[in-house]
């Protein structure tokens, strides 16, 4: 049996060396050099080209190299009976923490407005406040969202989270489910989206949601482009209800050159550049999943197909 790896980061020689050190007996093949497709029982990837998953008759496990499994879950060629596990660090992602802090601080300290004022050579006096007076809301307290929320807390921000299943987290107000979404939005001056894209979360950042946020609020989308209804966002910015937005992810990537978001004065466009996915730390987790498969032990970091994440 063999592992097929379709990596989009790192060099093949590095991956070979990492697997040789971790699991020397493993037959590792690199997409698109699959060899006999009947040999492949595990595929580790972010995605495969359309229809390809169907062509591996003995596939028993998929390892997602991406935190967001939406590509895999939306691919009709992925067999429904094959479990999907995540290879990312279950304790969070330091680069996602960094980028969350970067953008929250940028909005907290009014940097977009200062940049616009500088273009007009205007010496402005904008309100300033310490982090302890700033309410940040993090949508999604999963592997990435919780670590990012904790980091914001450590800087002193008043952090609340929005999740699906109610829970208690020390020092953090946790809002759960649709019933508590408006209460969460009402208090979130800076909103960070770190939700997975599912049928329940698609278009969740829409005109009605922005209207629930305090006037002068800012939105940071680090989740997926499909979370944001762009017309609603632009209307909320143009009416001055929201002050600014930072978007790292888009429905179409790369964002088309003629998309008005590029030139909107209150929108910061980031080219899906939040983090570098690291292959080396994933190798022991991929190897562990393969050993569990071979030994018939339960999988860890399983994606729940019903929930969609
Ligand atoms: P997880 O699957 O670990 O966590 C998802 C979180 O979202 C959980 O807290 C979950 O709630 C919550 N959630 C899911 N559905 C709902 C819902 N319907 N209502 C309320 N809360 C919901 O995901 P990660 O933290 O690992 O990653 C989150 C997302 O971040 C990824 O799916 C991806 O889209 C994005 N991402 C973006 C990157 C970028 O480069 N911009 C890089 C990496 C990730 P509960 O805890 O109750 O289950």
C-alpha cells in the first residue's frame, strides 16, 4: 500500500527526507506520479484535480494538508466512506496568530484612516484607546480561532468568541449558535472571522450582520471568501457604518483585476497571504494517521462530514 502526496509547498526532496526519517518503510508517491493507482490507500493533499479521487479504488484515508477542508468536502469525487483527517497542528498556528494580531492592531489603532489622511497630507487627531477598552469578536474558536483569540486576550483586548456548541472558556465570553449571533455582533467592534466554510456559515457576514455591529467597527476576514457578501460589506463601509475591512480570502482567487474591492479606500486586500503551511511538522501526524489506519485504531483530528469541518 502507498501514500500519494499532492503538496503545494516545500520541495519533493525535503518531503522524501522527512518521510524517510519518520516512516522509512512507507511507499510515498508524489502527484502526479501515482504509479499503479490500486496501490494507493492514503492521499495527503489540499485537493486533487476534478474527478481524480474516484480513480483510486483502494483509497481508505484522506489527510487534509489545509485547515479548511472545504475543497475536499465539496469535491463530488471524494468517496463518502473515506475518512478525512487534518494534518495541521491541533494547538493552533503561530502565523495565523501573528496575522490576526497584525490586522486587529491595525484597526484598533486606526491605521487605515491614518493612511488615507496621509494621502491628503492631513494631520488628523483620531481617538485613541488602549486594548483593554477594545472589544474584539472572534468567529470560530477552533484549532486556529481559539489560539488567535487567546493571543489577543494576552495583549489585553476584551475578546469574545462565537461558536456552534456552547462552552465556558476562562476570561472569554463565548456566544453560541444563531440565537446568540446578534448579541455577539452587537459588542464586537473589531470582528475577526475564522470560521470554516460550510452550508451554515456561507454568506454569514452579510448586510444584516454588519448592521448589528457597533458604528465605526472593522471586519477582518481570514476564513473563506464565501463567508462575506461583498455588496453588503461595501454598502456598510460606504454608509460609514463600518470604518474599514481587511480581506485575506475571496470567492475568486486571485481576486480579478477589475474587482472594485482592490480600489475601495476602506478595504485592505491581502492575497490569501496569512501563513506559510509547513510540511515538516505534518509528517509525524500523517504517519500517525497511517499507522492508525493500518492497525485499525480510531483516527484523531477527524473532519465531521455532517458538520462540514
Ligand atoms: P476548526 O474546524 O478547528 O474550528 C471551527 C470553529 O468554527 C469551531 O469553533 C466551530 O464551533 C465554529 N463553527 C463552525 N460552524 C459554525 C456555525 N455554524 N456556527 C457557529 N460556529 C461555527 O477550524 P480552524 O480553527 O482550524 O480553521 C477555521 C478556518 O480558518 C478554516 O476552515 C479556514 O476556512 C480558515 N483558515 C484560513 C487561512 C488563511 O490563510 N486565511 C489559513 C487557515 C485556516 P464549535 O467549536 O462549536 O464546533
